[in-house]
C-alpha cells in the first residue's frame, strides 16, 4: 500500500513539475496600407503635422471581406491549437471597460477608478505577435487574382518572425471572397511552418525580450556611479548580471549612458524553478530578479519595475 | 470416368491459374519494393477546401499498370516527408509535415505500421477518377524505356494527416510546449 502511494505521489510530482511556457497571444490586424488605401483612416493634427492613422473600427464595421479572411485565419489557427485574439472583440471590450471605469465610483468615499496617463496609453488592443494582413486585387481584363501578404510581427523585438506572401492564379469566374478564402487556405501551411521555426527557436534559445534601465531625475546616483568592493560602475554590474542570467549569455547592449541602458535581444529562459516546481518565466519575473539584485547589498538601490505585455520591462532606479 | 475428368479439370485449372497467381504475386512484390524505395514525384493539381490537396503522384514501375495502393502510399509519404511543390492553379508550395529529416528513421516502427497493407495511411488519401490514368500521364522512362512513369491523381487530407501525426507524437504541434 505504501509503495503504491509512493509511486502515485512520484508520478503526480513529475506531472506537476513539467510546467508549460507562457503562450504568446496572436491577433490579426489589417495593415496600415490596407486600411488607408481603402479609406478606413482618421486624420489628426499632431502639433501642426497632419497624421493619418488606420480606423480599425470602421474597417471591421464596413468590410465583409476583412471579416471573412480574419474568420478563416482564426479558424485555421484554432485547428492548430492556437486560437487568435479577435481584434474587433478586443476593441469593443476595451470601449466597454473604459465606459464602465468612467461611470464607476467607490460607494463609501466616492473615489473614481485610478488611471494614470501611462495606463491610458497602454490601454490599446495588443498582442504579443501581430499577424499583419494585406491583400490587393489585381485585375487584367476579365481576369482577377489576389496578392496576399501575411506577416507575423513580434510586438517587442519588432522583428518579422513569420511570413507567407504571394499572388494566386488568375481566375475569370471566381469571386473575390472565393479567391481570398483560397489564398488563406494555401498560405496558412507555410505561415504556420515559419511560426513553428520561431517557437522552436524560443524553446532552444529562450524568449527574446527587451529590458530598459532608467533613472528618476531626483536620484542622486546614476549608471556611472561605482559600487561594491571592486568599485565598478553600476552599468557594468548590470551588464554582468545580464550575462550570468540570460540563456547562453545572449543579449545586446544597444544603448548605455549615465541615465539609461537598453538591452535588446535578451534571451530569457522559458522556465524557472520555485519551491521545487518549474514555472513559466516571463519578462516581469526575469526583470524582478534584477530588481531584487539591485535592492540587495551592497547596492541597496530602490527601484520600480514596469512591464509591457510579455516581452518588455523597464526598471526605474532611485525610488518606487 | 467422372473421377478422372474431375482430376483433369483440377490439373488444368492449376496449370492455368498458377502462372497468373505467380505473376500477380511478383507484381505485388515489385510494387512493394518500389514503394519501399519511395521512388516517386509529386505535383500539386489543385487546392481543395478543408485542408485537402489534389496531388498528381508519379510512381515508377516495370509494369504498365501500377497498383493503386502504391500511388496512395507515395502521395502520403510525399506530403509527410517532401512537401508539395508549387504548381498551377494557385498551388502554393507546402512544406513537409515532418520538420525533422530523420524522423522516418527515428520512428521506424510507427511508419512501418502506418504504411503497411491496410495501414492508417488509407484514412488520409483517396483516389480521384477511380485511379484512371490519363494517356499523357503514362510514359516509358529509363534505359531502353524499360520502366513506366505513371501519374495518378489523389486527394490527400493534409489537416487530418497533420493531426494524426501530432497526436501520435511524430511531429510537434504549433501549440506544443505552451
């Protein structure tokens, strides 16, 4: 009986010990080119310069072909175990939440929901990987064909991590929705294949993220201040910590001044161990280790950690 | 009298049927050998709905008629290990389902069962035009034209095939690990 219990316990501990990595969110977004060329755009005056930005809401409300392509893509990706975020629903949900927050107040004190300007900027429809969609219809006499371009863009490294693009065969009779459906069906295989390459790379070399170090302007020290028994500059101390804690020591120090450091292509492990169990690692967790390191002896630097999605974190030195 | 007649009929049947049976067995053995060597070429004919592809698979044989099962096995094998090349009518090149080039060797037992007579491969492929070969799809090749290259159009359901290989742990799904 004791042996059975021991065996069951060890099987369960093995099962629970194998955690899963944090799944990136994917969302199909029509490209700026697609939106603006079809008139789904807004103009605004940015300090004297007229800027044109895509009007996604109107595109979703008025273009049935866009809905068809997104629906088809969502369906095919869901079949591969990777359901996508639906941008139209995200936009609606964000608007509803904003309205509810604006109307809400504390029953006892009458206080309103706290929201800083930064919160407002961050409150956008976002995903870790944006599937940027563009298509155009080519017409030569009665023949029609569709040029289709699907790009997988990593929202944090700004790299194109997956792609599928090309022009379909011209057709005399097929209607546009049929051509679009065929294009999605044809290109999803090659697209998923390049996306799989990216995921394989993640599991082998770690997730690629960005880490920024900044200082509050009221902090008397900076990144050139020396610390510790070796009287080394803080910037180099942080760089050494990065080299020790990234996968295969891989990261690039893109900018380094007395006020700021920017680390790009930082490869963080997919998992970390806590209480004997493996858990999924994200940028916030990784950066919090650096934050703890800087707060501890001999540095004792108070700091504040903020994140943006799964892949970008900033540590502000000097205070919370 | 009647016994002798019966024995003679039996003997005649045996004499006529044996070479035919032998020939059939030999043809099957040769076809199996060709299949095991995986000598084939594939062409995309058209993209179907719901993850299926119309593929023309050219198999090689020393006989004029090629067993249908050989073409089916070749088509499924091609989709798994070689991918589908780009073709006319909007056929976009499809990568092979197996991303690891050595998976056939590593999972030998699985693929032996999969491609065995009546194996699972049959669930993912079907003949179009009942296996009829167009006149332009049968031609002699090789030294002295001793071999035939025969093209048969089949439909392969790639989506179902991918799911089968994922669930059997042969290939990784897009979401595996997350």
